[in-house]
C-alpha cells in the first residue's frame, strides 16, 4: 500500500486462522459410484477443511435379497447370494451351500472340498487385486491399476474356463460343485499362479514404498483395535489394527483344517497398514492354492452328491460363517421343512466394516477423506444386500 512500509503491510494483512469466525457446513459426498465400491453417500459436517462428524447413509442399492431368499428354492438362492459382493462371488455362494449342507447332514466328496478351497483362495486373490489397483487410483495413481488387472486376467482365464463366468461363477451346488473341472485345468491353474507370483513384485515395488503413497497413507485414518472390535470389523481391515482373527485358522471349514494358514496382521491400524495386509495376503493365498493343487493331484472321485430335483431341508436352524475376502460372512438359515428357506439372514463383512467410518472420519482433513474411505475395502452391494 502507498505510504506503508513492507513490514507494516505484512502485519495488517496476516490474520491467524484462530481469529476467523467460522461456521460448520453440511457436505454431501455422493450418492455416487466411486470406482468399484458402489453407490454410497456420506453426510459430513465440516469446519473448514476438518471433518467434524460423518454419517454413512446406506440403502441406495438395496435389492431385498434377504426377502427374496424366502421365495426362491435352495438352488435359486445360490444365484442371489452370489451377487451381494460382486468381487467375492464364489465365496458368497459357498456360505449358502455350507449352511444348507450342515442342516441336511450332507457329506461332500473330498475332491469337491479341496476344489472349493482352491477356488475360494483364487477368488480371494482376484478380490484383493481389484482393491490393490483401485485404491491407488482413488488417490491419484493410475499405473497400479494396469498391473493389478494384468494379474487378474491370468486368474480370470482359469476361473472362466472352469465355471463359464468371469464375475458370477455359479459353480457351487448343494452337495459339491456343478461339474468336474476340464482335463488339464489344474495344470493351467498352476501355470497362472506361477505367472502371478513371478510378476507380483512389479505391483508391490511400485506402490508399497512409493514416497507419495506413503505420505498419503501412513498415519492417516488410524483405527484402534478396540474400536475395530467394538464395531465387529473383520478381514484385512481388522487385522491391520492388530486383531489376530481368521476363521480359516480359528474355526476351520472346507479343507483349511489340514492347511497351515498364516494370518497377516499389522498394529498401526492406518491406511497403509490396511493396504499392506491385503497385499501380503495375496502371497499367502497363492501358497494355499498351490497346496490345494498338490492334494488334488492325488484325489480321484466325484465332485458332487446326487440330490432330488426338489431339495427340501429338514426343519431346524443353523449358522454358517466363512472368511470371505473382505471379512466374516455369515448365513443364519431357518427351515420349516419346505423347498424354500423360512428365513435366511445375511451378515456381511462390508456392512460391519463401513460402520466404523462414523468414528474414523471425524477429525480428519477433507483431502484425507478419500484415502480413508477407500482403505476400508468395502463393496456397497455387500452393505445394501
């Protein structure tokens, strides 16, 4: 300003942010479809760049699956269950058939058990690769997506060969699997696993120690173990906070009781820990898949049990839960002896995990919001089931 010294100008124009009279603002994030997650809305109250409170608003994708289960027979409900987490379709099917088989007292052929275990681990790798590619994309890094999809395609090829589907496999059946795998299929699976294992360092080295990625994720969105436990958080998100829980080891199902299942955990509980848990889990799942292949080479026999055209489940109730790629997935089945369930309640990993956002987001900065949101690794169809 004319007639004013430069020091005086600086003193007059500099105002402490503590002296500013601010007002909270309500900000809607969504409803929109960010990447692979689905239609979610966050109702935020922000004070400047700081989030004061967060309310996840769900229900935009609700399709009423739990009510539809009640008017579909036991073969048809597999198709409905297949779809709530579209990145974990095989694992979703698995929970339903395990519940029905338990209530019927069915013993599944051993070869089917090991094939199911193999396919469940391959599905886990496919799920994790999608998030390992999409999460960096959400915070500005496009290249990892190409590497992740390259590895996904190698495994998608063998999954498509055996089931005919790329996302919704519909390969589980009550009593086993749809059919025997094609000749030479296990050899091609072993080759695909070898390719993925050999090329994974490309993706790993690109992201894990990247300075920009570290700056955006380390120390951001810390979820303490006690908070994760209180909300019922499970899967990689919970293990990144130090919760050492994995149903494959703790309550084995399928062939996991005969396998040594290492559980990947971290203690930091931040965005980077959640990402690292998921990344390291891929190597574990590839190892488990190869162990299943070793066992399958020695097994012969049927892959399913012949059942009547109309399946009726004896009266009673049961609960079957599995370690889905995103966490604990449970089905509570109640039967009255009919060809349809009287009630089939679904407990999904994403529904429990996303609840923690109400505690996790307050106090964070708006630029960190997307980094935290993406690191919770949820699929909205799994929430709005």
